């Protein structure tokens, strides 16, 4: 492993499989009466979150505690950032207290790369703007692998707000690295230009993307990142691009339906689908802890030569 | 390099240990075997098979991975992290007499880690240690209850245990 986990872009398929295999072993720890191992005893991990997050922050914190690291959370709403401190200054001040790792969530793409350049601590990207969210893609791959023997050659349909989604970027990078057949669909106004050049199929027809898919991944409509109107109304969006019960009935038997959360019920996914038998949304959340434990463990060791 | 135990010798040694286990533990009801990954696991399974052949009793057998309990996980400056494998102990260890199985006893640090790991699963009545080879050079106050073979070695040498289930053949070799 390299010093930091900034994105899926930096990982080789072997490293991805190494993380997934390690996560498999970590999952068992969560099923023990004492859900804790002493591996990262004496390590300090700072969770620095510049954006609201429940799932990711909680998941990282549980993963860190299960590995016995000392953790502290800095929520920006209560920090000096409100007094005008820059990210680099905040990071250098935290760095001066010698933590071993910093888990960063930030609204600006590339924030983790900035920290990686100025910090000795290991940096883990917990989502940077519209760029990457690597641990989400890893836990998605872990969940897919629980339901399918191989990831390569699977048809994976990803539907929704493609433009603002860091989950999409990380997932496309990971799934294409592992050889999956990736289909993207969403409104043309929410498609990043040139996306088809990365080796995926792109269509505005959800039904075409979903037909015979082994995995359907729904993305959240990110209203907080939308400046301007990208589609007429949420109701219309649901009818044209939402995962309705009718679409699920036409899908391949045994399909799994994923969503990185938080879900907007009745916008990108129908309630009955989100709570239905094909939904693995809560499995994704459960797997997040094991995958993050694997990442923390693998980054805690020595740095390979040349890094 | 010298092969110090061949397949036949390993087989007879394990059979002797199986008999010793039965001799020292009157009643096998509360016994359970736990093999330390990697090569302790097939050894534990073989001992379970031998005990079954002797008295028909099925001793529950589990696998323990101690990687996350090692004392050197975050110490080495270079190189990749050791591979973590899963622990699989499909029974409660509470009040059982646990027979911990490993291939080579050397510094004792693996066994220290295994004891820590095991105790987090419950409170066994006792833990006994079985090793195929004791090569000396202890760094911790740990001693095996059942030893297949005492093997005097220099710390510069390494002892390689190969087992059919993992390596395709049974032998113990000293290298270096």
C-alpha cells in the first residue's frame, strides 16, 4: 500500500483485491462477543469532517475503535475553521500534535491531495467534493462480491446524478479496473461530458441500462450541490429515472439493488424497492465497517520503498 | 539442507501426541482443538481425526488467526502488512479445556498473541499448548505441554514445516 488512500485511481487491481480479502477477515471481528482487537493500539486517528456525514463518519469511527486506535472527531461546525482558518493551516496544526492518520471529508475536490503533500500523517479520503469516495466504492465492491462469485464480466448499471457524484467516479474506476461491464444512465443534464471515454456504456434510457444487469446502483440526487435546474421536477425525475417497483419486476432475477445513502425515498428510489427483497442497502452499511478496518490496517504498516 | 522429520515420522509423532492428550485429560467431553493459522490448523484437524479413530469422540476444532494481535504489526518500517485471515471458532470456548496447536515454537510471541486472541472469545477452563517442533530461543516465559520434537537450532537458521494440506508433502527441514 502507498502512504495514503486518496482515490481508487491510485490502486492496482491486486491492491483492491487485497483490501477486499482483508475486509473478509475483519467482518468476523464484528460478530464476536468482544468486537475489538488490539492492532492499532497507541495510534491516533483524527476524523476531520468539513461536510455533514452520519454514515461515513460513524463507520470510520467504529472501524477505528474496533482496531483499538485513539480517535477524535473534528466537526467543522464547532472548530476554528469558522474563524477563517484555511484547510492547510488546520491540517498543519493537527499535524503538529502528531496523529498517525487523518480521515478527511471535504467539499472541495483534491482537498486530500493537498493534505497528502503537506502532512506526514497517512491521509484517508472520506469523500472530496465531486472527485472520489474510495472507501464507498470498496465497500460496494465487497457487497457485490458477497452476492456474485466474480466481479469481472458482471453487468453493473449505475443510475442517477452522475455529474455531482464522487461515488460514481470511484465506482467507475474500481469496476472498470476489475473488468465489469459498466452502464451509466441519467438525465443528459446530469452527465459529465466525455464520461463515455473511460470505457463505460452511457445511455439516457434507464431500461436499457438495467436490462439484464446483475447489479443496479442508484445514486442520490444531490440537491445541495445543484446550482441551477437540471430537470423539471422531482416527480418527473422519479417517473423517468427512478427505480420503481415496475422496473425491478422487469430486472434480472437475483439482481441486487444498491444505494450509497442517504436515500431520497420517492426521488431516485421507491420506498418499496429500498425496503424490498433485492435491496442490499443496509448490507452496504454493515460492510463499510469491515472495509474501513481493512484500509486502516493496511495503511498502518510500513511504507513500501519508492513511495 | 537436512530433513529432520519425514512424513512417517510426523504421522507417528502426531499419533503419540493424540494418545498423550487422552492420557492426560480424563474424559474428552470438554476438550476442543484450536489451530493457529496457517499450519496449526491442519495439525489440529489431524489430531481431531486421530482422537476420533482411537475412541470415536468428535473433538470440536477451530482456526485462529493471530495477525491482528501481533506485537510487530505497526513497528516495521518497510514492507507490506501481514495478510489477515479469518478466525473460525464455531463453538463457545467458555469452560472448555482448549488445546492450542501450532507447528513451530520459537520466540513464544505467536503464542502470546494467540492467548490474547483466544481469551477474547470467552473464559476457557484451561489452555494447553501442542507444538510439532520446539526449536528453542524463547523470548517470553512460554512452554509447550506437548512437544513433537525438540530441535536444537541456531537463531540464524530457519525451520520449515511442510504439510500435505498446504504444501503438498509432509516434512520438517532446517535451513541455513
